[in-house]
C-alpha cells in the first residue's frame, strides 16, 4: 500500500490539503478534454483527410468506440474503490496519453496494413474506444470522485467552484485546439496533448493526490482534531447490487442520461438544426454564449444551495428546465425559441453538473462510490453515443429534427412526474438538515 506521507506529509501544509485535491480534481477533468466530444470534434476533418474515411464512417467508428467504452465503466469504478483515486488518476492519465499517441499514428499504421477503408475504420475505432474510456470515462469520474471525500459540509459549493473553471476550459478548448492545429499540425498537436496533459499531469497526480483525509490523519472540511466542531458523517454505504434495485438510482441516472442524449444531439447537429429553420451558422454558434452564462450561474447557485437542502427540488427544476428547452427547440423558427432553448438547456445543464457530482455519495455513501458512479456513467456515455444517431435517423424518417425533440420531451415529462412522486430519502447525512429530507 502506497503511504499517504510519501513523498511528503499533507498534514504539514499550512492550509487544508483538500484545496490541493480540489486543484487536481479540476485539472484532471480539464486534461480529459482529448477524450471528450468537443476535444475530438476539432480533429474530425484532419482524420477524414488522412484516413480516407467519410464523415459517416468516422461517426460510426466514434459511436461504436463510445458505446464499447461505456460497457466497462462500472468495472473501472470498482478499481477506483479498490485502488483509490491517486493510483487510478495516474493510470488513466498515462493510458489516455498512450491512446492519444496511438491515434496520431493511425494513418501510418493503416498504410502499413494495406490502407483499406476497413483497416482505417477498425484502427480509429480502437483509438476512439481508448480515449473515450480513459478520458471521458475513467479520468473524469475519478477526478470528480476524489474531491467528494475531502469535503462534506461544503461539498456542493466546492464542486460548484470547480465547475466554473471546468466550464470555462471546456468552452475555450475547441478554439485552443484549433489554434494548436493551425500552428503545429494535427499530429504534432496530439503529441503535445499526450506529453503535457498525459505524462506531465500523471507524474504530478501521483506525487500530490491523496485518496482521503483519514489516510493523512486529517478530517473532512479541514476540521481540526482539537476542535469542538462536529465531524460530518456520511450516509451508510450501499453496494451496487442493492443500488440497482433502488428506484431513486434509476430516476437520477435516467434523468442525467436523457440530457446526455438530447444535449449531445443538439451540439452534434447544431448547424443543421438552425439551418432547418432558416437561421445561419453564426446564429447556431451564438447559442453557446447565453447557454454557458445560464449554465454557469445556475450551477454555482445550486451548488451553494445543495449543501443546505435535499437534491429532489434540484432534480425537479432540472427536468422542468429541459422541458422548457425542448419547447424552445421545437419552436426554434420563432424569435423566442432561441432564448427559451438557451435558457432551458443552459439552466438544466448547470443543474445536471450539480446532480452528477453529488447524487451518488449523498444517497449511497462513499465506500462503493466508484462502482456506483461508474455504472451510472456507463448509462450516460451510452446515451451520449446514441443521441446524434437517433436524431439523425429521426430527421431521415420524419423530415425534421422537431419530431425527435418531441419524443424526448415526452420522455422527460414522464421522468418529471416520476421524480415528483417518488420518495427521495437521503439517509442520515448530518451535513443536511434532516428535518427537511423527504
């Protein structure tokens, strides 16, 4: 077992070491960008050019790779529970850098193996599987989970502050990566990402990350052992097997997944969706600015409030926001449709970030957090993979993107009514006012 006091003791720091973990949690999610949709999309045209694949073929390879990666996230979560965040973040970061390097040589490998469409398809599909699994899946989940154990009373607010930097980084990432490609080329840009974001970060993560405050002889929230302040208690931990029989897990996981499906489809087809109703490409891209403002604002406010109230009201407001956004989508040809779409999906997306961060440790405890959140992430990643294809097929069948949106709206309404009437008991977490837990 790796000592928490190697190569130094976190207890000797002049401030609470949880804030160091906050920094690495933030960086871990940001360095997963090469495995995120917005990070990979910037390289799409370059891949099409050098691999001889059509856009559809590359999209199918991405779909299969993403779905394949989702099947193993629960297992990766179990490894997190067994090995801890320090080891898993280090391994995931190194593995992601290796998969990025692999993708940078896919065209060369394809030529050495005959340079057929089938060979290129299989090779890039393997690459997509790797970066999606280690990037969007393992590195993101482990970086998110490791912070949760260091804060209890301030857990929501601390996560909300992190999400501001993550949102800013994700928003600027496409522009930054496009600039790298224009300066150095797509292959060299991937090499830089692999070395700096993968190898460099993994070394620092191994040196500085610690799994939990107890291993460092510290207490959550920085409470001193000499203080009379009550140490916050976690809820009783529940196994994944038991969680799968709990309707609360499914209502939250399906609500998170429907946003992944709908939101990814919206981003993936954003230009075509706007062009269908007579709006320009510039108008399509302008959607992201107000949506980001609404998202960041709602995330920070909800993160602060979440430390004081149960999660049920946040879930209900999130689903109502998605309903509002869906109405904006369906009526996008109208002037008000744009702002209703941006408001609904912006606010809903911000609340989504709060729930994806807090739900599983608040309801099911910390002991099996990796496995439980990993299983939920597999559902979310699967939904994000099929979203663009589902809307594309819906457009082919109905002749419009509005009909698939209406189907999604119907499903969201069902989730909303279920969320209202289902019992959301959050156990005995003393960081929450038990008198208002329902």
